[in-house]
């Protein structure tokens, strides 16, 4: 610990696991884009429902 100036970050003592980025970018991007587009459609539907409900509120 003295060699590393008493820094207690675990990675300095045990190392870090090597991660492999083994995925198809095109496939991943396409899936994320489709998910995002579905969320945008859901947002539009919810905004429309909210606007409709707000228009039904009668104030004195």
C-alpha cells in the first residue's frame, strides 16, 4: 500500500476485469432506435390524453 501512496482504490491492488465489447453495432443501434421511436409515439398519445382531460376541466 505504501508503494501506491496509500490509495485505497481496489482496482490498483486487484486489477480490473477485461470487458469484451462483443456486440453488433448495427443490430444494437436499430433496436435502440425502434425502442426510442415507440417511446415517442407513446409520449404523443399521452400528451394528447392529458390535453383532452385538461380541456374537460371546468373552472368556476
